[in-house]
C-alpha cells in the first residue's frame, strides 16, 4: 500500500538535493538575472524557498502546540523586496533551506496520525492540516524547481 505521508516525506527530503544540483556551478550573472520585470531571479527563488520553509516549520509547530491556531498570510513579493533577496548569497540561502527542510522532515516523520491531522486556520485558505501543509510545501518545491530550471541557460 502506498503511504501518502511517506510519499510527501520522500519528496520533501529530495528537495534540498534537487535544488543544490540545479544551482551548482551557476555564474553570478545567471543567478541574479531577472527574466522580466516583476519576475524573480534564481537567487530570489532560492531565498523565497528558504523563507517559505521557515514559515512552514513555524506553522507546523503552531498546529502541534495549539488548537487551531491562526496562520497569517504574507506577501512573498513584498518580503522579497524588504529582505533584498536579489542581494543574498546563494550558498547561505541554500544552506538555510536545507537545514530548515531537514528539521521539518524530521519533525513530520515522527508525528502520530492524530498529529498529522491537527489543523490551523490559514488566513487565505481556511482550515488546513499539518499533512495538507506538508503536501502543499512539497508541491511548491516542484513548481519552483521548474521555475529555476527554465532560467538556466543551455
């Protein structure tokens, strides 16, 4: 029988490996090139993934520690500007993403079925469970990895 949780965890654990391979050996001008006005460069996508993972881990912990906590939305584009993603060091952001993702995967792997089903109230999406948040996170990885792959020349 295929376990949905195991499949999500497998995808989450693969994320840092795939991301590291995608950005390995890319020149600075490739990492910082924006494809069009209002679109992100590779370094910005990586920084976004690290910040998103930080928020996902905090949301998971909140759902485990409190009954139906509020999970506020945020504006990723505004955060990118505020934190100056374009100027960040790709190695630092990749390391941050990797550490946070490993921590998140370890936390999720140790949960009971009841903990996997604990919920929070997302400001935009309504009631979500720990498992749904993990599935969303894994799905976002694939989307952003494809975004990065399209920006790599050759």
